[in-house]
């Protein structure tokens, strides 16, 4: 019985120690080597005197040491905190302070850049440095990775069980400080089991990890693979065109990405041989535009697309099997294994078929709440509606804030986020619905619809776009796009304004930064007031 996250690697090593676990560039690490390294990391961290469930930050790009750090922290009975390597000092120190990180694993040059800010992190005692270089100016004691792992791997780990916390993932947010979502061993193991089950992963699979490990969807490439003894290729890509090349080079069988990356991947060349081994692709982190999905299916006719929906607070909620794509291409599918999705009204009563309501998720994937934030936890984690009154202890569920509808056959459809819906002319408009039409025009590269205050309409729809690869933006392109929208949408959905940017801003997880774009457009109609 597997009750701890780190046991995934130990079990895979027991089954086949020589099988490759990780690949990067021309280097490989097999399961036996990874398991030993994980134990050495655990022993090294415990030698620092860290108490049970002390938080240890990992601020590294993708490399073998990054993975070993995550799972070594878990094996020691501590809590790992993945920090996106794209974050700067201010954001990093917020995470370190918010969850009282005691040790930080990072590169010497990153430690050097952080040094002034780390003065404001009183709980941080130790820097573990991976690679060469000196962290000039750091007040914390420093320990080289080689020193941390120089023991024989023997240790007396803190006793933890499956419901104990093992990680804290910080949600990206531009309107306020990020929140730390606390996950247990059980949460992460349940996620690995359900996803690897419906993707039918085996030890023969090879997954390409392009998303950041600070993003639960990115981290799940590790847990999904390790559960079945598959291999993971570590990649920090610079350009979208590098991804198909890596898929060909490593004979990748599974690729996970978010909509902005999928859009880019439809605009670059794909080697012809990729279709022979790329078994599936998955999408989460937002709805994939139908035009993008259709283009991917043209490029990769033998590859099965799995469209998925999930929250950091519950990892994964639904998926649409590939055999349903042609029947219901706009659906987000049904609940994943061992999870239940409810669609409810504000009072908690169940919605009728096709009646929009809030998505509520229950099951083993529901997180433990937000770290040290009882108010925000109470807003999102609430008692499951419809429980029997005879049960004295209420089951908690995640109330997503997302509006969905369920059809008569039980398939779910995303309508919009409660806090992103645009109320214009008395109508509530989903930005996703606007964007879907805009992408289908073929006249944009990327597109995001936001609401801006308007004196007559309440809110007006502003469309922020980048130009397509076929040509530059300009008045003629904007006029053509607006004409297309008028032909395809009811009047209240047509954007009142189109703004062109060279590139749309993204948050650290690679999603479009909607709050930043909304702030940019807030005064778009100021002159007409």
C-alpha cells in the first residue's frame, strides 16, 4: 500500500532499477540512481535538524537535482514548496515568508541576487546551493549540494501518514499576493493514480515536461510517470519550435501544455515522424480554442487529445475522452475517476440539466486549504451540499467559482469564471465564448477578452490581441476582425474596442495574465464618460 509520495520512486526502483527515470540533454538518471539520491537528500536535510513538516523551498530550473530535492524533502517527512524559476526577488521572498521556509535549494547566482531580500526572511536558516559559484552577501549558512548528498542515505525520517501535508503550491495571481495551496500525500497520490489510469500510462511511456514544476499540472508529469515507472524528459524551452524537435529527439509519447502554448505549437513545423510515437496530448489551464484543436488534429492525426479541467485546489476535476471529441468538442467531459462533480445553485441545490451553476468538487483530491489563511480558505473550501444531517462531521468540498452547465447525458460545459464574466447591456458574457469566435476567424495570434467600465453599457468588451503569423496588425486587420465578429456574434457580444500588442503578458504558469490585461483596459472608455 502506497501512502507517501516518495514511495512512487522507491517502488519503481524495486520493479526495475535500471529503467530510465529522467532525461535531460544527453544525460540520464535511472530509477535506482534517483532513489538513492532522494534518500541522500532526505538524510542531508534531516541532519540540519529540521522539524517535522518544516517547509523547504526549491527555486531551481528543471534539472535532476530539482526532482531529487522535491522527493527527498517528502521522504524526510518535510514539506516542499516549488518556486517558479521565473519569479523575481519580491515574489520569491513573499513565498519564503508566507510559509516560513526554513531551507532553500537554489543556484548560487540566484542566491546572490536574492541576498538583500533574504534579510527579511527570518525563518530561513540554510541555503543549499546546486552548481558552482559563490552566493556573496547571504547571511544564511550555506551548504553545497555535494555536501548535502555526501552521506550514505541512512536517516530516521519524521513519521508522516497519507493525510499529512507534503507540498504547498502557490497560485499565481496579479491582483493580490499568491495563496499557498496545501496538498497532502493522499492528494498527490490520488491525482497520479486517476490521471495515469485514464491516460493508460505504462512504463514504456516517455513524457516531456515543458510546464513549470511550480504549476500542479506541470508537477503531475513527474507523479504520473513515476507511478507506472515511465520516463520524464526535463525541458525549459525558449521557443515553441524547440518542443516538436524535443518530441522527435526523445521519442516522446505524451505532452501536456496550456492553451497559449498549444496556439504557438500550431504555428511551427512538426517533424513527420512524430506521429509514429506521440500517443497523446493533454490540455488544462484553460479552454483550448476549437480552431487550435482542429489544427492539432490535422498535424497529429494519430495522437489522442485529452481535454481536461482542474483547479490547484483539487488538481484535476474532469476530462473528455478522445472518442467524444467529434460528438461534443466544446465539452470539458465528466468527472475523473474517484471524484464527483456537482453543479449547484447559490443555495447549494442541484441545477437542472443545462442550467448554469457553480462547479463543486469532492473527493480525495480536495486540498487541505490555503496556508495560514482561514478567511480565504472558508470562501473556497465549504461543506459539501446535500449531506445527510445525521453525519455530525461535514465533508468539505471545493467550490470552484466557475460557472458550468451539465447536459442531459451528464457532460459538463464551461461557461466562465464568476470573477471574469463581463456584464454588458444587461447580459453576462463569458470571455471564453468571445475568444472562441475570434480564434476561429484566423485573424489573430493570441486573444483575450476583458470587461472595461463603460458609461452606457456598464461594462464594454475589449479584445486584446496579437497579430497572426501571416501579417502585421493595423486598421485593415482590425476592421476585418470586427466585421467577422459582427457576423458571428449577437450585438451585445461584439467587442467595442480592439487593442493590439506585440505579445500578450503571461503569468509564471504560462497562462494569459487576465488581471493585468483587465487593469490595462480599465480606462479604455474614460473619454466617453
